[in-house]
C-alpha cells in the first residue's frame, strides 16, 4: 500500500473517532455550568468514574498515563491512551523524524549544514527553533537546486537572518504588515553588525566562533498579503533586480505560518513551477477558515469566517465537506505535552468566569458581553467575590451591590466540587488537542499527494515541550 492510501486510512480512522466528540471539542468553558457540560458532553462511563475519584488521585493518574508511566484499565487511562492512539506519530513512511529528513536530503544530493546558534535578539524558544530549522532549510536548498529562499509571513525575519548570514542564501521575507517589515529591517541591520559576537557554529556538540565574512545584502523584505494566487517569484525579482534575468527557483519556507497562510503556501508550492521545494511549520489553527456551512460549527464561527475569505481547511479532496469548528481548532493549538511536562492545571479564573456566567444568565440573560474586558483579572483577585466585584465594574453589570450576600454564599457552597469538575473536564478535553491537530496536518499532507507529489513528509522538527507546534511539512518537486 502506498503512502497516500495509508494516509487516507489513518485520516478515516481519526475522523471516525473524533467526529462524535466534536461537541466536546467545540464547547465554551465559559458555559460549563450554564450548559451543564459535565453531564452533557462527557462519555457516561468516564463521567461516572471521575465522579467517584478524588481530584488529586485523578490528576496524578492523568499525569502518569499521559507520560506512558501507567497502563491500568481505568476509564480515565483508557480515555488518555485512546486519544493518543489517534494522533499522528512517526511511522517511517510519511511521518518522519528530523534525522530521517537529513537522510532523505542526503539521498537527494544535498549536504547537511552545521547548526548555528544565535544567542541574542531572540527569545530562547525562537533561538532554538531557528537553530534547529535553518540548517535543514539550508541543506534542502542545496538538495532541491534552489536559487533563493522566500519566507512566508516572516514578521521579524528571524529565520532568514540565519539563512543569509550563516549559510549565505539570498532570502526574502514577505509579510503583510508594513510596520513590522520596517522594524524588522532595522533589527536585522543591528544583528548583522553584531553577528560574529552573537552567533556560534555547533560542531560535535561544541560551540565554535564563526570567522567567515558576511554579505549584508542577501536578506531583503517585501510587503504583500500572501494568498494562493501570489506570484512570489515576481516579488523576488523586484526585490533582487540583479537576479531578474536568472532562472528563479524558490525554496518556500515559514517558521510558524499562521492560519490560512500555511494552506496558501502549500497551494503556491503545488501550482507555481518556480517553487521547487517547501519546508513550513504551521500554527494558529483557530485563524483557519473552513468551507462548511456556519451552522455546522459553533455559533462563534460566523464572526471569524466571512464567506469571501479563502479557506485553509480542509485542503484535500478526501475531506471535502468535513468540518472541525473554530473552538476545536483553537483547542488544537493547545499543548498537552507542555501541560503534562510542567503539570500545569488551569487557572482558577476559568472557574470564576464560568460562575460569573451563571449569575449573568440568571439576572441579565440578554446582555451582550465583551470577553476582552475580563482578560487577566483572575490573577489579580484572591477569590470569586473579588473577581465578581471587579467584573461587575468592568462590564457595568450593576449586580454586585444588588444581590444579597446569601446569594453568593449559596453559589460558592460547592466550590471545591465545581473546581474538581472544571479541572478534570479541562484535562479530558485537552486530550483531543493533538487529535484535531493531526487531522489538520494530515489533510495538508494528503492534499500534496493528491496533487501528484511523491516527496512529501511530515517531520517532527522540534521538541513539543519547547515548541508545541513541532511538525514541519516538507515537499520537494
């Protein structure tokens, strides 16, 4: 069976598992109590098991099972393991490791370039991502016969800084925001001046100084909103006029291409013969537009998916008509690896906001709410009473002083029980995050197969704890 057929089978298996759970994935935690999520959305056997177990015991069991340290057959462990079994994993076929990608590049005639670490002007996370990704882009550059790199949605131009200064590749950063581009150009000039002081070559696990001279004229910027119809080669010729008469062959890359930009980049790669390879890392799935009827997804979708916009999911013919929903896609951007590694529980504000919703829907059922005004207030409040008082002022509810003290006392009587349900519901729902992400990633991979490409791979590029959007899509013409 070829990789495309295997991919279709895996997608079908994941969809069969996920589809009955999309109501759970698309729910709003704000409505936890008002819509009775605990009773209505959790599978009955799992809910009954969680009702009977102590919170700390359930949390401890969850951490162990998610790390693969516990394999007993409780309802909670079965839920965790079942969700894990429906996530994309290394399979030596279409989903490969970073080292396997290096072997592929060698087989295509490329040389594996040394890693370069940039110690300043980037966060530690971004520095790690650039170090890990840039040498693979540079290696793929030689293997694919590219003449230039184009970074889609580069923003601050982190990746091409390494591509141009460390690997001497002419590179263009394209972003839709003019102010971002202007600031990035200034920042890159500073990095160029400091390059030999802040950059180190990694050889045999040790750092070495870089003595090679740099060409500060290889990294250029352009402002453009990228869609599937964008002619990147034409933009590049404009920005590199000295190369306008040469045969342009692009390597399209992007370190975290947000929302529809990731899908548009792959469509450009399939339809433009000037693009001979692509290596992109997608992110921000909640910003994707779906093609399905708004009524098939959560009620908030219609505010974020105007009919005139392009769509980023699904891309493949195989999944045409299938819908995830905006909240499910937002859930896909959460990192269960990081939560489990750091043993992070949800903030108490999640409980407070859900309790506030009960008050509002009881006393002001028709009130339109502005969620943004409440962002961050939970961390400043020592208890729900203070949270309610602060929210009452911000939202101009006029409820705090009008409700009797006994009302709030009655509402908070079962606070511990309510907190238990919020925490366990949050963790159970989080298990679906990577399942949903797997559907989005595999759909893009299948789209490339459907368009006749054979050198198509999903590469686990980063440590998911350090960089949760850890998969790259690689395609070579």
